[in-house]
C-alpha cells in the first residue's frame, strides 16, 4: 500500500515538472491595459513627430514672411522718402509761383542834365512795384530772390545834346541806349531790353553818361522789370 502511494506521488511530481517546462517556452500573455497604453504611446509619438515637422515648416514660413516684411518696410520707407521729396518740390514750386516781382517807373520832371559826371537815374514816379524790390528814392532795383529777370528802359531827349544811358548789374555795364545830337532832329528816342540772371541782393540800375541829357516829362522815359523764373 505504501508502495502504491509512493508511485502515485512520483507520477504526480513528474507531470507537474513537465507542465512547468512547457510553460517556460511559451510567451507570457500581454495585459489588456498595458497593450492599449503601448499602442496609444506609439500613436502619440507619431503625432508628435508630425507636429514637429509642421512646426518646422511653419518656422521656415515665418522666417520667409519676416524677410518679406523687412523688404516691404524698406520699400515703404523709400516710397515715403520719395513722397516727401515730391511734397517739398511742390511746396517749393508753390512758393516760387507766389513770388511776384514786377516794377515799372517813370523818370518824371522836365529836362535832366547834362551833367559833368555820370548820374544814376532816379525814376521817382512809380507805376507798379509788386514785391517792393525797386526803390524810387535811389533808382536801384535789388533782387529779392535768385532768378532770371527781364528789364527794359526807354528814354526821350531833344536833339541839341547826345543821350547815352547804360543799364548796370552791380558795377558792370550790361547794355546801353544812345543817340547822337543833331541840329536837324529836334527829338530822339532810345531804349533797350535784356534778360539777366541775378542772385539775391544783386543790384540793377540805369546811369546817364556825363554830357548827356534826357526829358523826363510826358511819361516817355521809363525803367521796368519783372521776375521771369525763380532759380
């Protein structure tokens, strides 16, 4: 009886060991929660990689956009500068258009001369003096602005004495008008005109030469000028 029990015991132990060896070679089963977690982690990793790629593309686009904005800002600054220059030019042109310099004056009186020295003619009867650049006290026109001016002067005299008048720019003779004395000619007229480029402060006036004479009556001896264009 004891022997039979021993045999059954040995047989049971052998079956148990055989089962243990078979279990050692089989893979362990995966718990459902852990497997799901691993799957989710793998999917999350793929999403993170995708997001990183998209972020890299966005960063590149942002850099390109920043460069484009800087270029646009530079162009805008250039445009603003050009507009400012254009505005300044328009204002300058408007200022030039508002600058009106016109004068005309008569010598007045009767006979003038002859004198033993040259004399500056003072045209005291002012017809117009827009801009007040001409002085009826000194007979001198002083350029208030740089530009091109147009001047005319006319004179009338009897034939007993010569008439010689010169238009000056500062101390330089520019043009003249003259007529010789004649016993057969009781009256003489002369005149001249000229464009002058003047700087601000330049002086223009008419002088009668020594030994000459003029007739200042009847509005025949005049001195006129005006600004043609401002420089």
